[in-house]
């Protein structure tokens, strides 16, 4: 297994598998393991019902019992338009095929919309943990705007058998304050009902792209988004993999004053290595007490398998909890989608791939 992973990583194999982090020590992290719920969440205010939901999520699929998770997210029918998302594979206009892919792909859970999970609830709610994505950016409004709105109630998610709810906040956007308050209240209600909570902690502001660099994926800005996410009691944080750093610095040029920073963020707590950038994201999740799952990103075709494995290796070696990958899997024939999901899971099963 390790040999195949090395082959997929290609020229980056030694760079990623041999890296020894000299930033935030791995000894400071709370890392995924079979007893993660006992070690972390039994110390928290989470109810026995929430603990059961978290444990069921972590005990399902090929990664069941490891503390790691592989989740299939398909909300792109709303977020990116159904046509753009499913044209490559029209079978996924049918919600049953979404749930089937998650089950046959060995995932811990399936994260998708009220409509998909409500339509398939009685057939599949007892077979795989449902994660209902409760808000979306509906994209059809013209001109488009970055505004997450609720598509249903937390109580409705519970009624259709969900183990968890998921939500997105566009941190940094003009609409962020409303979203923070709204999602915080929704997460409080979800915990009252015994469901776990997963937050898509995305940064969103046109000013975050500067001088040809996209700081939406900078370690400092995404790290702070993560820290805000765990503050409203998200149990698991979903974040794009950090690709650069210095977002605060870039936005503070030309006499502007944005946010606050410490130079140690750039000189001691991170480096330019992708594992160290991701570890800073983990650190902002209360040093891993809330699990970090990185997104798989868009489908690019032939490189998807290698790209997915690369992201999984970075996440695992940084101290993350797993991957939440959708487009790379569902925009392909079922067999190929399962292969990618299994390849991601193989990284977390492989004990030779350890913390950096």
C-alpha cells in the first residue's frame, strides 16, 4: 500500500512522506485515534446523544474505528448549479445514486442537501450516517452574491434521521456576521437534539485576491476562520487545504489596517511546506480537539487520483482527521469514483504514514 501511495505522489513522495515538522510540535496535538471521542469530547459539554452520533460517524465505513473520517459531500447541485455539477455524470441527478456512492465507496457519512436525504431517508438513514447541509449559496440570483441562506430547519434534519448537520460561513464577507449568528444558533439546536456539527469554514472576499495570489487559501486567514468555527462549537471543521501564507500582511499594505497578526505566525508556527501550513490550520481547531477535514477540491481529470492522495497525506501528517471529497468522485463513473474514495481511505489506513 505504501509503495502505491509513493508512486501516486511521484516526485513529491520524499518531500511529503519524509518531512519532519519543526513548527508546532506534534506532541501538542490531539490526534485522531480509535478512542478520540472518549479522550476529547467526553470532557466537553456535548451530551451523550452527541457523543453517540460522533462515535457512529467514526465507526462507519472502511475507516471505522480508526478515528479518521472519509465523507462524501454533494451539495454542488445548489452551490455550483446542478447542470454544471452533474453533466459529466447525469446519474447523480437521482439522489439515490449519491447515497449509493457513499456506501459503496466505504465512506463514514454522506453530506448533502435536505432534498436528497429527505427523498432517501426511509431507505438509507439506518445504513450510513446522514449529514444534512442546512444552508447554501443558491447561485441563481443575478448578479451572484456570496450569501449563505438556510434551506430548512435543524429539527427537520433530525426528523429525517441525520447524525449531523453541516453549514457554511463565508468568513470575511459582507454577510459574515449574520451567518455566524444564524449558524451558531443552529449548531446549538443540533447539539440539543443530539446531532454532531460540521462547519465549512470558508473565507470569501474579493479583496483576498491580491497581486495574482489567492489568499482565500492562506494559512493565516483560513486558520482564523477555523478558530471562529470552533468558537461556535463546531465538532468538525471543513477547510480548504492551505496553499500559501501571509494573507494578513498582503491586506495590510498601502496604509490599510486589517486584522491583527504576530510575526511568529510566519517565522515559527509555519513554514512554506504544505504540511506545516496545514498544521497551523489544525492548531486553530483547538490543537485538533475539533477534527480538521480538508476538502478534496475540483475535478481536474487525469490527475484526480494523485491529487486526492496528495491532499490526504498532507492532512494526515499535519494532524488532520480526514478528507471530504466529492467532485473528484461523483463526476466519474461509479467504479472510478469508488477507486478515488478508497485511495483516500488507504492513506489513513496505512500506519506507516505518520505525523510529521
